[in-house]
């Protein structure tokens, strides 16, 4: 075809593409339809798993064209706006008392390639009852659970046992120095089921030469090299490093054994569920707590995974003597400001003066030294136990 003929075909192609686009959008138009056996024109709805616990008058709130239909169910009567399949909990519809109408807000995850694929399921975002008014924080979320056959369950248990054996074998090789550290995950979710159990209290008589010395707890110590050097510089203080990545702890413990250090110990686990159990039998006072360069967890939905939480601050405050210090540091300003806000809101610590501090420790972490070598700012704050 010559250029003139190709140009003459452009309007027809545009009309055809527009018709196809509208046809595909119409196939996904679910509209608000009762879930109890109602006939709909949606291919997606027929491929969804609907929880059995839904009341018979539950209604489906569909999302189409990037905008949800306006709802009058909620007392605030606020129109919802969200992309297809987006979680409705991100919107402020559930922050006040819910409606008495007995309906449920539902959002769909698209299972067709047109909308990015995914699992076929319906997520209940807000649980509403006729006689009970609930807040958004108390909303109930129902997810259909997969039921495994006996053979599938046996295979799952066998795989778990194999993975556990491989993990123990790897840790033994790291502890003996037979192999190096290998690949270690940079980000570990502390809310995973594997980290729900508290760290048990060690036998402090076997851990430290003297159990009555002041204790410095470094939460999230990483590789542990800074504590290793600090323990040599300050023999009149005990050091405890807590790290969630177990291979790093195993290797750091090997360094302690090889150098015969009597005032340093490392433990692995989630410190947010372990303060009371870990320090229950320690005889000495806690005079310094540090959180240095923790994982910032940038995404909003991941911020609940951040190390420093208000409950942790209150628990550790009970173990700290008056005048003890709480030192926080980060190269991410937003993460540093959040840690400052948590500590400043606690009545157990002094108020922040609004000025970033200098490092009170004679050594810096590897991350801190690396950032400073590139001229990047470091944000530090020190709080005192009152």
C-alpha cells in the first residue's frame, strides 16, 4: 500500500480499536448485584470465590473505569474512587462508624489478563452488622482458605522438614567456618509466622564474664562488626546485639568465640516480641539502647514492619535505669523523624530539643561510614531516660 492508502485507513482503524475497547470494558461491567445467585453479565464474577460467611443481603460494589459507583450505604455518604481491584481499605470510608444497612463493601481482584491477572477471589473489606456499629479498625476481613488433601499435606510437611534440615546444615557450616556467609536476604519481614516466638533468655553466666555490668543493646545490629570493636574498647560494659537474620548472628558468634571476648553476645529473632523474655534474668542495668540504620521499609503498607514501635519503647523503658540513653540514627530523614516522634511521645524519655545530634559512640556503623564518605546526611537523636 502506498502512503495515501495507509493514511485513508487510519480513521477506520481508530473506530475499530474504540469498538474493541468498549466491548472489553462492557464485559467487565459487574454493576451492583446481589451475590446470592443473581445473574450477571460479568465473566469475572463467575470466576470469583465468594466466602460462605456473607449475609444473604450482601451486595457487590464493582469498580469500573477507575471509579466506583457512588454509595449511600455509609453514613458519610462519600463516593469511593479507586482503580479496578484496588483495596478499599485505603480510603477513609471506614474510619467513622459504619452503616446499619447490613451491607458489605467488596473489591475484586481481576483474574483476566486485561487487568493484570491475579488470584480469583473476592476480598471483604468492611464487615457490617445490622445491630452493631463498628469502626474501620475493627473491620473483619474474610478470605477463603484452601483445603489440602492428605497427600498434599504430607508433601508440604516433607518439604518443610527438608528445608529445616538444609537450614540447620548451612548454619552449622557457617558456625564452624567451613563455608562463608553466602547469600543473605537484605529485607526480612518481622511479622512473618517464623518470628512470632520470643527470643528465650540465654544463660547469662555462660554468656558474659560478669553479669552485673551495664548493658548496651543494639537492636538490628546487622553484621555485628561495630559491636565487636566496641566490646574491645569498653571492657566495663556488656554488649548485646539483636539481629533478625540468623546467618549473620551465627557468623558474629563465631568471631566472639575465636577472639575469646567475654562481654559480647548476639541473639537472633524479632526484638519487638522478645524484650521481656530476653532480659528477664539479666542482673545488670540497661544504660544504652541503640537503633542504628534500621531498614526504612519505604512503602506505606510496609511501615508496620519497621523496627522501632511504641510498644517496644515502653517495654525497654522499664528495663532502663534513670539517665540511660536511647540513641537512634538513620540516613533516611523520614524514618529518623518517625523514630524521634515515637520516643518524644513517650513519657519515659526526655523531650527532643529539635536538633540532630552527633554520634556519641567512638565508632560508626559500616552503613554510616559509607554514607558519610559520599557526603550524604546522617540524622541522629539521643533521648534520656527520666
